[in-house]
């Protein structure tokens, strides 16, 4: 499975899991955390390592799974 496919599946899981949450932990929050995490990873030189970038992106996507905030 390609990295983009893995990320896409994780995004769909997060979307379903976090859909009813308030704005502090909704899918938009997850995207903002992901964008920031990837920015920081690139800024620290990880962009040359696709595996590291995948781990950062997945960690950001999944960081609030199981957190209910309504």
C-alpha cells in the first residue's frame, strides 16, 4: 500500500471518528495539527525521508482518536 493510500484511509477513519466533536477536536482541528506537524518536520529536515514524513502525518492525524469532546 502506498503512503498516500495509507494517509487517505487514516483521514477517513478520523473524519468518521471525530465528526460529532466540538470545534476544539473536530476534523478541521486534526487538519490544522497535521499541517503544522508536516511544516515542522520539513523545517527540521525530515522531508528527505518519506517514512519519517508518513509517521509524522499519521501521528498528527491520529493524535485525538478516542478523545470525545462535545
